[in-house]
C-alpha cells in the first residue's frame, strides 16, 4: 500500500470512529518516564521536516553539521527526520505523497520526549509526542504510532506525522524498544577507559548520566574493543514481546503531554480525546497487539498498514523466512526471470556460484553444477511459498544484505 492510501485509511478511520472508550488499566495513567524533555520548534524549525521543507527532504545528502565530532542536538534531530522521511516516503512524485507532493506544510509546535520503561524490563523504549501549535482543542485528536523495522523514534513521521500534524492532531511515537540506541564500547577516547558511550535523550553521545541503552555485561565478561552494541539486539529484553504495551504507553504519554501543553483544558483522557493508532509493517503488527490488549477501549480506531503478523497454523514467522532467504537468495538469483537488476550479471553469477557451492557442501542442495543449483534453489523457495514477484526483487535484498541484517538482530533479541 502506498503511503497516500495509508493516510486515506487514517482519514476514514477518523471519520468513522465514535467517542472514546473508558479508562484503560493495562498501563498506569502516569507513564514512568526518565529524563523527560520539552523542546520548541518554530522559526525555521518545525515538527514535520525540522525546517528542511520538501526540497530539503528530497536532497539525497543529509543536512550538514557544524562539527562532525560533536553535532548539536538540533543537527542530529534534523538528520534523523531527513533519514526517516527518505526511508519510508516516495518523495519524488505524487504517487506516494498525494496532496503533499507540491509543498510540505510548515507545522510549528513543541515536542515532549523521554525514556519509558515497562515493569520487569531492563531497558526503556523512546517515547515522543509532537503537539502542533494548531492543535484543535475543540476536536481533540491524538494519533499514536510506532516505528517500523528497527528505526528510531521518528520512524513513522512520514506516515502518522504527515497526516496528523497538519490537521491539528497531536502525534505520539514509540520506537518499540528497537531504534538507534547504540552503545560504543570504546567511547570518545577510543580505548574504553571511560566505560563507553551511549545516546542521551537529545541524541548526543554521553558517557555519563541517563542514556538510552547501556549493556549490562555479565560479571567477569571480557569486553572486546571496537564494538557497538544495539538496544534491539543486546538489551536482553526481547522487546518484540512487548510491542503492544509500548504502543499503549505511548498513548498514555501522549495524553500526559497534552495535559502539560494545555493545563487550562486538562484533563485529556480517552473519554474526551479521539485516539487512533496507526502502524506500518511490524509496527502494523504492534498496533494490532495494542488493540488486542486494549480491553477498555482506549483506541477509537486502529489502522494497520501491511502488518507483519504471524497467523497460527497459516503464516511463517519473520525469523523463519528471513533466514531462509539469507541462505537461498544469493544462489537462486541467476534462475529468477524478470528480476530487478541491482548488480552486473558477472558479479551476480560470481556471488551465486559461491553461495550455491556452500549450500551443496552443506547438503542443502543436491545438484552438481552452478546452473542446476540455482534452479534447485529457486524451486525450493517457490515450494516454500515465495511468490515470483517477490523473487524478482531478490537482487535488492542481496546487494543490501537485507535478510542477514534483519535475521542477526532478531537472533540476538530472541536469545536475549
């Protein structure tokens, strides 16, 4: 589904949804948030594009920074918004942006952000609420969303932010425990003597204080130098198990932010505020999980765009088919008809020959020559349920090492 169609679905959900439900007891009314931060974005900066506008977002090069070794929080935010827009939206033509294709609205406002932690979990997820200056207090609206993939907290800005902010809705985001919570073992001095550096709430590097993720090394562990730990992979929490709860906490934090933003009109509750959850891909799965947990009716509507879900006895889990693709896709490439070309044929065949030989050596293929092995790998994938249109995109996954990149993060997460 193109983003334009997804946004139309949100519009329909808003039109059809009724008044809010009752009190929700699944997360506390006051979400425990560490180091909350409020920032103002006006006068050359804004909520939707960080002042870049459509032309800036279309620029392939990221926004410049004044000092590459110490970028400011504002510069990092601008780069994060630029990256997340480009990672999701079709910025070239009307097909993806719809009525935003000629100009992107300037939406001044404020942001509330913090690290929220679920009971029993070691590490937080990021929550962020954007409250536009044009918030319509007479028709209270809160869009709640989660980042798709392993994106940072701005991962859904092109989906939920682009629809909700210009229409006077506040937008609450969560990175659902994934995101870009890096931890540099070496730290700024490069030798690990400062105990390493994590990411502070404003996006800057920090060796002290509250950071997004700091690994809990086992006692006596030998920490090798020149390593980067990732929150999604190495937190020990398996955040995927809590994606629905992350979304619910983001919704509650959104209501808290509105109470803070407009104290004279508080309280903002799910009874007097229309709340719509929206997510794409595995974030679509996250909002569906949140709706399953939402027994008291916090959400007036849920829009799940191309949700990544596993239906019992019918579907295959992401880890299963991602590892299968990582194994067989490079070998099968020469046998795939009408493939989207991402590498020269000679390079494609060289990669395929090496992978096919390793699969044959491991006993996963029985054919003797490279051509027959590629065909056998293709037939295996078709038998496993892969469609020919999906297979036509395989070179893209191989060039970007997509499937191994996905699988290794989830492997570490599942193993805790």
